[in-house]
C-alpha cells in the first residue's frame, strides 16, 4: 500500500513538472515571462493576428498581442493592437511596427524595427506603423501582375523573336553557300597577300627607324619648339590686336563725341564749302572760256612768230635794211 502511494506521488509530481515546463515553454514562446508594459500600434489590416501573437523587436521576442480593438478613423475601420512588451524595454521614438512573417510557413508576428532616435517611447505610446497586410493577398496580386506581364509583353516578345529567327534562318539557308564561298576566297587571298603585307610593314618600319635618327629627332624637337614659340607670338600678337582694336574703338568714340560736341561748327563748315563749290561751279564756264581764248591767241602768236620772227622786234622780214618810214 505504501509503495502504491509513493508511485502515485511520483507520477503526480512528474505530471505537475511537465505542466510547469509546458507553461514555461508557452511563456517563453509568447515572449511574456515577467512584468510587461503596454504599447499600441494601429493597422489597416490584421490578417493572421490574434491575441497571443508574438511581438518581436528586430526579430527578438519581447512580448505578445493582448487584444485587438477596432475603431473608425476618417470614415474607415482600423484596428488598434495592445502590445504587452517586457518592462523597461527601450523602443526608440522613430521605430516602426509592421505585421510580417519570417517565411511562408512561419507564424505572423508584429515586428518592431528599431530606430536611431535617442528619445525613447514611454509606456502607453502608439508605435508608428507601416501598415498591415495579408501575405497571401500580396502574393496573389504579384502573381496577377506577373500573369499580365506575361500575357501583355513576354508572349508578343517571344512571338517576335520567333519570327525574327525564322527570317534569319531563311536568309542563311539562301545565302549561306555564297557567304561561305566568299569567306573561303577572302581567306585564300589573305593567305596569299599576307607575306607581302608583312614585308611592306617591315620595310616601312625600317624606313621609319632610319628617318627617326637622333639628328632628325633633334630637328623635330626644334621644330616643335619653334611651333610652340610661334604659337606664343601669335597669342601675344592677338593680345596686341585686341588692344589696338580697343584703342580704335576709343578713337571712334572720341571722334563721334567730337562731332556731336562741335556739330554747329561742322554744319557751318559744310555749308561754307557747299557755297564755295557752288560759286566755283558758276564761274568755271567763264574761266574755261577765257582759258580757251587765251590758248587760241597763244597759238596764233606762236604761228605768226614761226612764220615771221622779225615781228618780235617790231619789224618785217621783207623790210630788212630799210629804215622806218618818216
């Protein structure tokens, strides 16, 4: 009888120990093993989230979801999650909470991405959230987009590639023999002319080496130096021309200013010159007539002198030796 009681006590103790271990394991998995503080996070969609869902901080379990409370904001239903977080856990002010799963077969959890702000959120604060989502809905939407991409772009692209390959194959079938024949002919021609080309290149290299002697290199260097000096002189000449152009511009500006300043005097001088030219033009005919008459008289005088030179002395060639009449 005593042995039976001992066995019952042992079995009971073992069961109690297993129950305690199970409770501890559940508490560890849920992240709630001690005093907690409550934080809040708001989401538009809480698919897969229920009370007891784990709360992670950068993947480390720090608590669980205590309750889910729906509320209305701007005419839209949203959900507020009360998060039981381990006491004294430091959550930066710029942290973000989102609903995510680490894998396709992993349970959904509220994951808090820690920020870098030195300020810490006090208990009871609302952790900014980046929205909740349904993983399978997102996958379905992505699959739909991939299907649309396949139907709208990939299939026409593949059809176009198929037609292009068929066209290229047809062209190759028709022209491949001619192309191969041309390639063979070109290869044979190259094989024949390659030694001659090589000799020409070798001869050109030898001639170039003979030209580029030390003396010629010195001359080339001197020519380059002269060209550099000529370039410097041209640059200096360009500067001088620019200076001369500026001086000419200044001179023109000065003349313009002088003309503008002495405009009445210049105008009167032009008027006087015009009057003088008018008077000369009116008297030029008289002067021309007098010159013409004088020219005729001189011509007649010279003709008479040639015919009878004695008239210069007041006599006549026919009356030489006779005295003047009394």
